């Protein structure tokens, strides 16, 4: 019955998020990620980073996350609702595994239910659930919790199968989210708190997996650790960690004003948030040591919070922000367990149940209502960005993303205002200048567009879009040789950009360089063999290259995929071949 209630609670508070659209990092991880659209690309998600399928470079190697996107796409294609449903199911699964773990450690079904129930409805977890691209949080948490469960069961039963499941879960956790590397520390925490004798042989396999992960990651994406470029030094970021602890504790108890994109800033130890964070950290750790023999749950939970928070402390820079709500997802289990412990204590007191039970129910309902309300924040992109700016008006990235949304709706005047605001905040973003230039182009303001393109080139001489835009302009004016040179330069800088490959391939066909065109179209088909326009374009190239059998084959395939192929298209291309 308790498990059913947890599942019902999960769907009740997050069911509305199924109506949400793609937003923020969902664009490059899902919407524009061509790798997830075909199982033939399976090897690519295990050999490249999470953003490669969209033509970007990211320091995150998360193939299990990308694999779940492939599964979603197989069922739902690019319907955001299907991806949101998977996020909800994963979050509920994490809550159920928490129920299992707590009962395994403390043999208390009421405590397990309260901890699981609070976790599944807590508003602070909304970002990790409502944002599709934050799926790594629930995946990493799920497999890490399973690691701990199988380890505890192995210690109790000495069943080798449990040890094998531990290893498998640890591998899946590492391939879901990088901070899973802290598993050995959590295993040691269990030994310390529950005073279980440690056998070093039990640690050989987890340590070997962790070491192997470092080497494999370095070989695959040429990076051992996730790192962000930061203008501050390590010791300068330490006060920010304590300030974040203050905010995380507040959000855990009073989850109001939740939002995306916390500001980058350097805190001083003299600031109130940092002082409070230092005092609370010191007192909680001392209390945990004192309570080790008297109350293992409190000790375990406090250390869990701080240990699991370390990888996202930003002392080692992983992000420009000093904190993020999604980073609280896994550490919050410790805080929620303490909260559940005291609610259970209240329930067990010799007082009328008419007080304790309604009080517990009221808290769950209160958090549930806050979560349901918060889900609306993530539903629609433009309202999401505007509300984010209310909390962080100095985020150039949010203004840039808002501009892209306005431009996609044809609201170019509004987009121009957004890009200008982004550039006021950070005048060194070449991408914002490029986006500004595109909107000026759409508004037929050629001089303003040229100036924006010029500034983009000044900021980043290697910026791929300048060459792409040059290619477009040369092609439009019939200067095909210069257009091909510009497209090739762009493709050198961005070799995974399928759109560029298609543009260049079409130009090669137009100028009679059919074999070069065929080579590029083949590359596009290897990425996704079920796109009709790829087959159409290569059929045209094969036709002019006099390889009629293959032309017919690809032409027929284009028709099967719903593309309207007509002879007049070939007739249109024929004069250009004759001119050559």
C-alpha cells in the first residue's frame, strides 16, 4: 500500500509536466541531437560526449543518459511529453529505491515511507524532474542508491550476485553522471556509521571500476574531469560553497522562490550567508560525530549531505553558478531522511493521532502543491526565460535564449532587444552577435547585420557561423567558388554539422562536383538513414553522375519516407551541370 501511495504521489505532483515543451539544454541534448534518432548511432553515444549529436562540444560523458533519449525517441520521436514521462518514472523509481534502502538500513517501514514520500513531492527536486536534460540527476541517484543497497546486502549475505550487481550499478552510475565517482566514500561511510568491519578486498572492484572510468573517459573525450573556465581561484570559491549550503538548507525546509540560473559571484567570508554556512557546517559535523553511537541515522544523514555535495561544491569549477537546485537532488536525501525521522518521532509520541497524522499529511500536501505550481515554470520556454530573468536579470545566456525563442516565432524586433541586452551584460559573446545579425537579416537591416557579423568575427575569428553566413551570401549571388570555400572552412571548424554538409553537398551538385556531393550525402545518411531529404539529394547527385541504379534506389526510398520527388527537380538542376 505504501509503495502504491508513493507512485500515486509522484504522478500527482509531476503529471502536469508532461505538457511541457523542450527548454534550455533540452535543445542540444534532445531536440537537435541527431544521434538519438537512429540505433545505428549507438556506438557514437558511447564514444562521444553528450552534446556531439547536436554538433557541440561538452565536457559531460553520459552515454546512459543519451541511451534513454534513444529509447524515448523510438517511442515518442520528438514529442516532449514522452521524454517528460520518462523523467517522472525515473524520479518515482528513485523514491522507491530510497524506500528500499532506508528499510534495509533501519528496518522501519514508516520511516521508509515518510522519507520516500517527502522526496517524491519535494519542490526542490522540480528542476531535476521537469527539465528533460537534467535526467542525469535521477539516473545517477538511482544507480548510486542501488550500489549501496547491493553492497549492504552483500555484506549481510556474502552472495556473489550482490557484488556483481554492485559493480554493474556502479558502472551505470558513472556512465550516467560524473559525481558518482564518490561511491567508495559512501561505502566507507556505511562502515563507519554502522561499525561494520572493513575488508579491503571488498573495495578492490569498486576502486578498479573508478580507476578504469578515469582512463576510459580520458580516452573517449580527452578529459578526466568536468571543468568550467572560471575567472576566480580555488580559495576564492570556498566562501561560495558555504553560502550555497545556507541556501540549500533553506530550500530544503522552505522551498520558495525556486528558479534556474543562479548568478556567478565571488562571496567573502564576511558575508552573512557564508558565515551562517560555516557555523551550520561546523555544528552539524560536530553533532554527527557526537551522535554516532547514539543515533546512527542522524550521523549517516548529515555526512551523506556533505559528502554528496562535495562534487558539486564548485570549489573545483564545474559551472559558472555558485549553486544550482538540481545539485541538491542527491544530497537532499540526507536532509529529507532527518526530516522524516523527526516526523516519525512526532507520530510515535504519546499524543492524540488527530494532531500528528494531520500535521504530516499537511506537510506532504503543502510540498505537493508547491511542486505542482513550480511545474508550470518549466512548461513554456518564453515564460520560463522571463521568469528566470526576474530572479537573475544579469544572465546574458537567458537573454540570448529568449531571443532565440522570439526569433523562432518570427518576433525579430523583440529578439533584437533580447540579444542587445545579452550583449550589454557580456559584450564578448560572439554567438549573441551572430544571432543578432540573423535577426537583422530577417528585418532587412543589412548594414546592422554586417556590423553584428563583423563583431562576431572580431570576438572569435574561428567562429563557424561567419563562414556559413558568407557561404550563404556568396551562393545567393552566384559566386559558387567562394561559397564552397566558406562552407568548407565552416565544416573544418564543425565537422559534425550535418546541416553544413547538406548545404555544401547541394552546392557541389549545383556546380557539377557530383562525387564530392555524394561523399557528403553519404556522411549525412550514416548519421540518420531515415531522413527523406538526404535520399532525395543523393539521388539527384547520382543521377547527374550517371549512376542511375543508385539514383532510382534513393529516389524510391525518399518517396517511401514521404518526400515528393518530381522530375522537374532534376530538370532544374540539369542546366547548371551543362554550364559547367
